[in-house]
C-alpha cells in the first residue's frame, strides 16, 4: 500500500462491546489499544535492522476526527474515543476474560487491528479505525453468549452505514487541502526510531524495508 502511494489508512472492523452504553449497531472511533495477540509478526523490522517506534498514541487524531465526521454523516451513532482490546482468537472470550477486560477499562474487543496499527506507524502512515459493535461479548447477563449468526446479522445491518462511511471519508479527505506533517509526527516518526548503526545493517533486510522506510534509510 505504501508503494502504491497510500498516504492514510482507515480500518473498519467488527467488535464486541464491553460497555452497556455501546450497544450493537453503534460505531466507536477508538484511540487506544491493548494488544493481547501473541501469534502474529508485529514488526517490519528485526534482525539486521532494528527500530523502535512510539505507539503511545496509536491512532492519528486527524484521521479519527475525519472518521467520526464521516460515520455521523453516514447515519451511524458514533462514540468518539475508546480502548480496543485486541485478542488472538479465533475463539471468543471466556466470561472471566470478558469481565477482566471490562475491569481494565476497555470499551470494545476484537481480533483485528493489531498488529496493523503498529505496522502502520512503522510505515509512517496515519491510521484510524471505525469499530462497529456487533454484540455485547459474553459479560452481559441480559444477552446470550456471542453467536456467529447474530454477529453476521448485525454486520449486514451495519454494511450500508460502513460503505457510506467510506464514501463520506473520501469526501472529507478530498476537501482537506494541502497535507502537512501533523502534530503527532507520524509521517516522520522513523527519524528517531532507527537503532542499528549504518555499518551493521543487513543489505537484504534493507531492500525489504525500502517500501515502508525508504525515506529515512536513504537519508541515513
């Protein structure tokens, strides 16, 4: 996507709600993540070229604001801000896990968004996600346990709003005007992330990294 000229990433994903106030059908523009995944490759960097990027604020504020505006224009009930618990899957949570995540202050839970949010940051791409609530996970005593059929039913109901959100997002981005490096420094965060000295960098690894880190590798 970076090679193709992508400058911004918007993700749409189905999630379970960990809050009474976020019922199925609502959209949440999350701004934080807790990553509980453990089987996935989480970095473009590694042996031969090490880098440590900051993901203290993993979501682009600018893109999140645009996404909220677009989702509202698409007719969705939108909640601005929230913490997304990324679980490994493919199984759903146990009740004990669901209650634990609620005690941590998490708002929604899903199996995607990680490591993609971290990878987007390594690629210096502003990233935001629209989390579409499909169920109450399994903590809610007033609702049954998570059921795939029920999740798909809500997903289908959300599909039109999701498509319209993307269409509205395109309009918002088109009207943005000239792009400048944002206050979060996402587009230049690799400037202070490289740790391997130039003489110790693996040429083969550098060739693979050209797509995501070519700007800073050419300068160093």
